[in-house]
C-alpha cells in the first residue's frame, strides 16, 4: 500500500511540475490581470504541436521547446489585440482565438490527429543520459524549468513594466489616469500567459511521446484547480510565494486525480472526474476564506510584495 502511494506521488510530482506552467499561465490572466481568457485550450495543443513537429524534423529539443513558447506568445498577442484594439470582451476574444487555433494546430501537425515522437530525442531523454530513470528525469527537468520560469517572472514583476501590469490588473482606470498604457500591459500579459501555457503543452507532449490535436480540451480546468488549491493552502503571499504554491497546487491536483483513478474510474469518465475534483476545489474556499477575501481582484492584491 505504501509503495503504491509512493509511486502515485512520484507520478503526480512529475506530471504536476509540467502542468504547473499551465497553472502559472492561467494565474497571470485570471488573477494578476483579472481577465477571463479561454485561449489556454488552444495555445496548449499548439505548443505541443510546434515542439513535436520541430523534434520530428531533427531540431534541438531545447530550441523546439522555445519555439513552442514563441507560438504561445503569438496566440496571446492575437487575443490581446482582439480584446484591447477591437473591443471584444476578454472571454469572447479567447474563445475566438481558441477556435482559430484548432485549425492552425491541425495545419502545424499536417492535418494529422496526433504525431508520435517515437525514437526522437526530447529534453527528458537528454536528462536520462545523466543516469536518471525516466520518472526522475521528468521531475528534475520539470523542476528546473518551473523554477527558471518562476525566477524570471519574479524579476519581471519587480521591473517598472511588471509593476505597471500588476497595477493594471488591480485598477485599470486609476492606472490609465497615472499614465500607464493599460492596453499594452494587457496584451503583454496575454502573451506571457499563453507562452507559459504553450511551454507546458510542449513539455507534456515530449513526456507523453506524442502531440494530440485535442489535448487542449479540459486543460483550463487543471489550471484553475491548481490555482484554487494553492490559494486554499496558503493565503496572503508575495508574488514569488504564490507562484511557488501554484507548483504545489498542480502536484496536489494530479495526486488527487491519481487517487480517484485508483478507484477504477472508466477512461470515458476521466473528464467528469476532473470536473468533480474542480467543484470540490472551488467549494473549499467558501469554508476557509472570510467573505471580504473572496474574488479575483482581492486575490491578485494579496500577491503584492
């Protein structure tokens, strides 16, 4: 029994580290900018498709992963343009981009439903050459990349531009009155967010050994659940602490799912199980948070240094 739980914990840790980048990306728009962005379900498979097709063509795994991040930046740019310049509400702008990205991802994958990475070198196979097992290689590389992304974001949010972006999420009217170009800040936020999400898609495609055109379905649920779990665990953290707890939240969410699937849940019911876990995560804050601490903006303010 103990060995089984340990194996589940290791598996959840490896998967959670990769999914934590998705959680960080979702956090940037939903909490920092206080925007509902559905682009995630399009940029996630796009990142996996770009990385996979690059690897199939013999591109260096690290360059392929960076290319996927670049694809996410472009996807976020499109959503930001639709939202800020064409005045389309953030939710609808994300849905429009997500819908268009399905066709673009299909084109990237040359109209194939999935593309295999069998026999191709990935960043995880490179780590295995260091003498690590497959699972440990994923944990080590996932941890390195997650910490690197968090460190870069913490540095960014302490710059003038980063502070302006956080101020835009807190109070766009006041920010604009103080000379902050709020539209540019929103576009930049969309770009960084979807870049992180596409990066997560690229890493998970390399870990799974294939890219799937429909892999984005339900990914937003995972990001939101990880955020809620992190906020339930610890509150009123500075930005670096909140980003770190998102990693822990993603791991816990994957562990909860793994324990649920141990109950012989049918594959067809996997999405239902994920949705039910999210419902539980969303209900938990109602029993722990005072009423005046609920809501996206208040959570975003709690991340101030």
